[in-house]
């Protein structure tokens, strides 16, 4: 009886598929390629919208700077240097108070997002070239 069990277990022994490792590796590579394409498109879309958003943001910034009187305060520094030196604390407080902080923050954050997305796009392209992924241009 023991011999019959041994023969039955030997017949039922798992025989591995010779293509299993290759199929698993191909599935992993295909998944990595898909993730790389999604990342590239996502960073491209974010970069594009931040670039498009810079136009109205800089327009808002320039109008806010003109309306706040920042240019007038700044022109005082170049027109009359003697009074600027004697009242430099009040002058610097007036300049700081007239800055449109929200417009500056909006513009700089869009510039930051644009440069950050360009950095990640270049990293994706460089790493994907080393993996052998090519992007078809439509």
C-alpha cells in the first residue's frame, strides 16, 4: 500500500510550466509600462494647465501691483535717496504692506507646479528610455 501511495504522489507531482516565469515577467513589464504612460500623461496635463494658468495669474499680479501703489513706493527709492535713507524703516514697511501677497502666492505656486511637473516628466522620459518604453506621437 505504501508503494502505491508513493507512485500516486510521484504521478501527481507538480510539473512547472516552462513559460511561467517568462509570462510573469512580461506581465510585470507590461504593468510598469502602463504605469509609466499614466504618470507621463498625468504630469503633462498638470504642467500644461499650470502653464495656461500662468497667463491670467501674471495679469492679476500686474494689476494688483499697480492698484496697490507698490510701483509708486518703489519709485521713491530711486528718485530721492536721501529721504529713503533717513526713513528706511517706514519705507520698507510701506513696501511690504503694499505687496499683493495672494497674487504673488498664486503666481509662484503655479510656477513651482510647472517646474515640478517638468522635472517629473523629464525623470519619466529618462527612466522609460532605460526601460525601453517608447511613446507614440498621435
